[in-house]
C-alpha cells in the first residue's frame, strides 16, 4: 500500500506528520517503510552514526548515439520534440534529463546509429540504522518528473514485501507531480492551511483514484469546519513541536501524538 504525504504550504508540517506516523506504525508492529523521493529525509531519521548504503540503481532507457554509419543528416535531431538532442559539429549529444525515452530519434535513424541503452541516472539508498528507510539520489542534472515518480515507486513496490505499507516523503512545491502521486497512491494525506487549494484538489480528483485524508494545522481548522470539512484531522501546531521536529526528535506533545494515533487507525493498514 502506498501512502503519500503532500503538503501545500512548504515548511515542516507534512514531513513531521508523516515521520511521526512512520514511528507510530512501526510501534504498532506494521510492516511499514519510508521512501523519500529526494535525498532529503526528516531530521528524526538522522543520527550521528547514520550512513547510507546503496540499495538499487535507478536506470533509464535513453538513446545512445554512435558515429558508426552516421550521415549527419539531422533526421534524428528533427524527430525529437523535447529538445533533448543537440549537434556539435560532427557529434550528437543526448541530454537524458530532457529525454522522455519516446524512441522517436531511434526510429527516425535509418542507419542504426542510435540505440536505446540503459543509463544509470541515480540510485536508491537505504539507512544503515533502519533498513526500512530509503531515499532517492538522482544525478545532479536530472529533473524529477512523472517518469521518475512512477518508475521509482513501482520498482520499490516490486522489491518490498507484497503487504508492505510504503510512506512516501515528497518535498513540497512540486505541484505538477500531485496528479501522478494521487494516481500512484492508495491514500493521500494532504496537509494544508489553505482552504482554496484543498477545495480545488478535492473537487477535481475522482475519489476512486486515492483516499484523500485532510490534515489541517489546528490554527486554521475552524475555517475548514465552517466550509463543511469536519472530517479533517486538526494537527496541533506549536513552536515547541517545530523545534523538536527540526532538532530531530519525535514530537512529544500528547495532543499531537493522539492525532497521529487516530490517523494510524484511520489508515487501517
Ligand atoms: S538520423 Fe541517424 S544518420 Fe542521421 S544524423 Fe541522426 S544518427 Fe546520424
Ligand atoms: S528518445 Fe525521444 S525525447 Fe529522447 S532524444 Fe530521442 S526523440 Fe528525443
């Protein structure tokens, strides 16, 4: 089961909530895993002895140009609609970070001078302290896209036990990937203070895609109640909670932990 935390506000809200949920589900004996779709993991997972071990390569089929037989006719270049190919004199370069692996250039070349090949574009790492915690490290110029989302999540699902619960940590801000994440997830925990973003999202998705669970900073909760969203979870928000989260501690606030516990039971995993 894939459970993704999406936050619309930036900051630590959704990450802290998901990290504390991971700890709670672990305590409850669930077969739970953490997968950060970037190299950032919540501070609570960091300890002095932490080291990252390579777990799996992220491979992508991208075209490889070779000079053999090439007539420098530029047909391949013209076939690429992504600007992923460039010619420098008698040399073609393919920028894998722009390539969508559509193979148009491969089919366009009648001289077999371009072939698809697997390129290592990054890797997945595993924490040496907790083998259930993973993060993704892409090559420097690689731009995280729908393809990365889908490939990485689906590959991890295949590698982990069938009944694993995988919590996806996702950096706020990549709104263009929300639709992909909703499509790939069984449940979404959407953390927001913004009623308009919530309404736009809630009304625009088809609810057989993923269960949407609303989590609202408690300072804004009344506003959501007034608009009829009383099913949301009010997440306590204090300076002390933020400080603990930033300093790498599990939140000790009892009210916060109570909400995390209710959330864990609601997920029914
Ligand atoms: S289409 Fe083939 S032959 Fe023409 S430039 Fe591209 S690689 Fe070379
Ligand atoms: S595979 Fe598609 S996107 Fe990639 S370089 Fe070839 S034509 Fe461009």
